[in-house]
RNA sequence: GCCCCCGUGGUGGAAUGGUAGACACUGGAGACUUAAAAUCUCUUGGCCGUAUGGCCGUGCCGGUUCGAGUCCGGCCGGGGGCACCA
C-alpha cells in the first residue's frame, strides 16, 4: 500500500507541465480550436475559494478538450483598475500601481499550486499601458463612428470632500468619509451609445442557446422593451415655452382614470419654476439630496409639490388635472413626466392618498364592486373585469390587447402616437478617478474636444501623484494635463476623467487572442480563436458585464476589430454558485453586532457547537457568503498545504452541483481527501490486485469508476 | 419599491407529471488491530410496532390531473441584481 503525498505528486507534475509548455495555446489549422475562459479576477491580494471553484471548472473543460484533439485557449489576466487600489493608497500611502502589481504577484503565486491548465504566456493586466493604450485606440475608433458622445448626467456629489462618490461610497445618503449629505449633481460625461443596439441586443438573446435561461430573461428585462402611448397634455396657464407636458405611458387604457400629472424635479418645467419660486427651489433641492441609485429613489418616502399649474385631459378639455413635482419620477426614463392613475397603480394610489387626489376607477373586479378602493386594483392576466369608464363611453380591454386598442383609439383621435421604448440607457463611462484608463481626448480652446492622435497612445497615467486629499489626483497634477492639441498644435488640456472599469472587462476576451498585437486585435488570431466557446463566472455579472461585452463585440465589429462571426462573443455561458461557509457567532455584551469566531476556534461537543476555549455555546449561521468581517473565510493556502490541490478542486466541484452554492465544511474537505486518497491507493495497487486470485475484481470496478470521474476533475494523479 | 432565482432527511443533493430521498458526507453498529488511526462491511427521513407491516412526509395555503417535489395561482422565508463595487 502506498501513501498519498499530494505535495510531491502535484509539484512534480506541475514542473513537468511547465517544462513542456503543455498549456501554451498555438494556432494550427489542422486542429479545431476551443476557447474556455473564466471571468478574470480583480487583484484584491488573496485568492479565495470562489476563485478556486471558478478556475477548476474551466480547467476541467480545458483538459477534456485538450484530450479530445483541440487546440485549447485557456488564458488568465487581471481586471486591475478600480477603487480598492486608490482606497489602499489613501489609507496607507503608496501608489495604486505598486499595490496592484504586488497583489497580482501574490495571487499568481497562490494560483500556481492549483495546477491549472493556463497559458500564462498570454497574461496581462488591464492596468498595463500596453492594454489600456489599445483600449484608448478603441475609444477613438468608436468616437469616430458615432458610438460615443457627451451629455450631462447626474453623479453623487460629496459637498465636504468636493468629490464624486460611487454608489457604494454613499451610505444612508451620506458620504462614507465626510458623513455629509450627498447631493445629486450634473456633470458633462462621455457615453457609449449602447441604446442604438437595444433592439438587436434584445432579439439576439434568442440565439444564445447555451446561456442559462435566467440570465437571458434578466437581460431581456434589463433592456426592457415596452409598447406605449406618447402624448402631451396642454397646459392651462403654463410659463412661457411650456404650453405642453409630454408623457409616456404603457397603460393608455387607464387614461380615463387620470387624476394628476407628475414631473421629475429635473424636468425642464420644474427647472423653469424653481428659478422664480424659492419654495419650489427648496423642494427640488430636497429631492436632489441622497444618492442616485434606483433602489434609493424608489424606496424613499413619496413626496410631491403641487405647482398650482393644471393641464387639460386630452379627452375632456374641461377636465383639469393638477401638476405635481414628485421625487419618485426619473428624468432619464420616458419623458421625465407621467400621468397618475391612482386606481390602477399602487405607487400612484399612495401618492393620491397622501395628497388627497381623486381615485377614479376605469374598471372594477365586478359590476357591483365598491368603487371606494382601499388599494390599487391591478387585475391578474387571466381575470376579467367590469368597465365603468372608457374612452368616449366605450369600454376597453385589459392586457396587451387593451393597450393596443387604446393606442389605436388615441391615434385616431389625434392624441399622441404609439411608440416603442427601451428601458436600457446609454452607458456612462466617465469616472472622476485616477486609477483607470485615461479617456484619450484633449480640450482645445480653438478646436473644442479633440481625440488624441493614435501615435501618441497610450495616454499614460503619471506616477508622481498623491492621495492625501480626496478627489482625482489627475485634476491637481501640475503638468500632466498640459499637452498640444492634436488638431492645431496649440497648448491644450487633457481630459482628466478615466474610464469605467467595465470598459476594461468588455473586450479582454478578444485581447487574449493576440495579447501582444500592436492593434487591439490581430485579425487572423481573432478569426481563429473567437468566440469564447465556454465562459464561466458568477451570476452577479448576469446583466452589466455580459451586456456591455455583447455591445462591445458589436462595436468592435463595426470598427473592424472583430469579425462578423464574433458579434455574440460568448457561445456558452455557465454561472457558478458561490462557495459559502458557516458563521460562528456569540452575542456581544458591549456592541450591537455579535462576536464572530474563526472555524478553528469552535468544535462540536455532544451535538452542540461550542467555543473550544470556554465551552460557551455558539450560534451557527449556515451557508453565508465568505466575508473577512465575519471571520468565515477559508484560505486556499491552508487547504492546499493540508490536503493538496486535488482535494480542494474535487471538493468544490463534487459536493454541490456547479451552478449552486457549495458550503465549505471541514468534514466535507476531509471526505474529499479520503476519496482522492482511495483513488490514489487503488490506482497504484492495481497491479498487485490483478496478480492475486481475482478476489479484488469488484473492488477494481468500483475503483475504476471513481478514478475515471476523479481524473476528469483533478487530472494530476497519473 | 422593481426584476430574477432558490426552498426535498442531521448535511450536500437525486428524481422526461408516474415506487420521493439515487449517490455521497456525517452519525450508529460491526470486522481488522494489543490499542488507536487508517481501511473494509452493514445501517441511517420521521412516527407506531418484537415483527409481517402501517401511517406521515419535498416551506405554507389553494387549484389542475387518474396521479404533483415537478404544472398553475396566492403567501412565507432565503439569496442575486437595480446602471459609479468588481
């Protein structure tokens, strides 16, 4: 009987693979290709079990495809721009660049012992000037093709730190460092015209046969195609230049239930009114307090201000409706104005109740229903309803048919027209931060906004910056922004905004096909390796990252950087579950928050989980996301040292189906180790067993079945 | 608030609308051992029963069906996303 010594076995084979360049991807036309990719990591400094699980899945597929005659591309890189590096620089000095590259070195050292089949020769970080310089070239090409434009957009503004805050830096409407009330403020920013592709990004979802249905549904809902009526109310006595209020509604069938018109505090009419009316100005200012997130806006207490203005109902000009400024109406969806129908929309109902506005039902559940509603009546799809109020006395219908009939009726009577709208907004890419790819444009007094010349790329980040005060160091750098205008040659100023980190991750998969090319991609390499055959990552990227990448592939196709066949870049998508771990906690006498204990400090005695040191009973919260602050993180280094990579890999793939969460448990890890040990033992003893009298046959069959499966996942026991 | 997903033994989980709990972990019993570990065998949803066996069971309530873990409606609980976290 031989002993299983993973440290020796794994290091031996890993060295052999490295020497033989086993995992180097080479383009040869005699073999089919296979491109497997895991979502690349942010270099936080330590890998965690989620990474192990993610890369193991890709590794299993890569090894399988290699063994079936494919040229396999299985690369790895680093999503290296972002706020944590700046936060680290602010907290402890140093430079984001040094922090980031050190973290990359540390994480790579942790990943190597996992024995992954990665072609490390293609490695890059998005903060490498060679990478973001090519990204700047893409920006310039997109700009030329009209895929990028500038407009005003709101940001979270911290009035004490005088800086823009990310949503996660706004806590309960206050700046995370200053504690000041955050305000919404408008800045001129750059946008990708992703909305040009709304229809195509939506309809092409049908072609993504190997994507999870739920991701496709989430993307479809995000794009949010709707059919509705756009029309305008005429104002009874509006200010100059405001004789109509344009609204969009998906429920024109309830138009006879209108009881008010609501406009966003950022609507042009509200802007006009607040100029002369301090009370309105104060109300709008109040509405602009707090963060910019949809969740915050929609859960905030509904507030309205009666402007005193009225509009005429389109079907009865003697019927006047009050105009309210309301804090829950978003300027950037629809027209920034709505008609309120309290009887059939709960939000409008709450608003009408609060401001004592009429609640007019256009239909009721039954003919003899009490018309005094206590909540909005929104019928189920299958439910038939009784109409009490329709257009020109005629009843309408519920559902899509009712909406279409209402649109047709309104169009016939000269009230607006049917339109198709999308919820998808253009993608704002400007960030008022240092640690990102500089937006390669120059502001010239004579020429205006001019793209940097490609021969001057990359526009590189300076190293001599400090983070002792909040804000973007590029703004206050003494010389960096000074440059010559690429058009006229006169002195000009660089843009100091950098790009959203989602830009970096929207085309890295294409760059992996030719990481050293002098252009963003190499046509022959991209044509051979694209698309990604299997993409693997977390469900948290189901919408933004994947949608942006789908847009980028189209934009790169339009600008000649990707072939037509790569307009949908990911043939198959797999969304893996998280690796979780129990939290062990005891109540604290002094703080509201409990005391969290490390797994190694607790044990089970007589079925009760207790602290080893004191015997005190511990509350166990199962299956919680691993978090440093909860002391429930399992460090892959320790697991690898104790059991070896194959055990860790086997456990995170076998204990729970790959798409579901897996709870890391010490007993489960122990069991996985026993299993791998058993496979190893039997495999190495097969010769001896077959020499014997044949009594080992049954054992051999079982062992062979286990080994076949295990080899697919771990692969190093050969 | 809106969109999406999930809920089955002590645990991870399995079940094209057709015998619920495959497989595995833990636990229990046993074999081997001076002993322990390791390994191997049996056993392990709950309740009643010495037993043959019976009853109850897939978060809750209702519906469709000859038949529901599975389909439909409504709840409850947990999770993910909501456009400047990555």
